[in-house]
C-alpha cells in the first residue's frame, strides 16, 4: 500500500509539472483533478492517494504564499522606511511613473522595490511635508 502511494505521488507530481499547474491555496480537489487527468495513466489511482498528495501540494502552496507575502511585506516596509528617511518623497507624485523615479534610488536595489505602488508614495507624502 505504501509503495502504491509513493508511485501515485510520483505520478501526480510528474503530472503537475507536465500540465504546468500553478497550484494555489484556493484550489479544491475537484479543481485539481481536471488538469492532471490526462497525465495520469491507467488504471486510475485511488481517490485516497490523490487526496493525500493534493493536501501535501496544497500545504506547500500555502507555505510558498506565506513566504512570498512576508517577503513583499518586508520589502514594502524597507521601501517605506527608505522614503521616510529621505527627501525624495517631495519629488514623487501620484502621476509619477516608476521609470521616472528610478534615478532617485540609483544606489539602492531598485529592482526589489519595483512592485511598490506609487499610490503608497502619495499617501506618505502628506505626513512628510508636515514634518518640515
């Protein structure tokens, strides 16, 4: 039984790679069955094994999402601190484009901040102007 589970697990993981499935924590088992069905060989595997493997993959997806969310939060916090520690904020407006603002951050790792919405900058602009 364990051997069959391990074989099924390997086959499912191969199917996920071949189908290029981007599993997220929002997926349900029924959502998962459809895209991998054509990659699963006959005879059909047990629903129990499929469910166990799906739960493992789902847990990994949750962990990846949590890790990515923490990374984005950390980068946003670093960017926020960078802006508050500088006078660059006065040169950035809501209508600014990231490409236009990159030069203000030349000595920083600009690429890591590229996801920041400039709307955040606009919201920060008010308090900084009042500090002067």
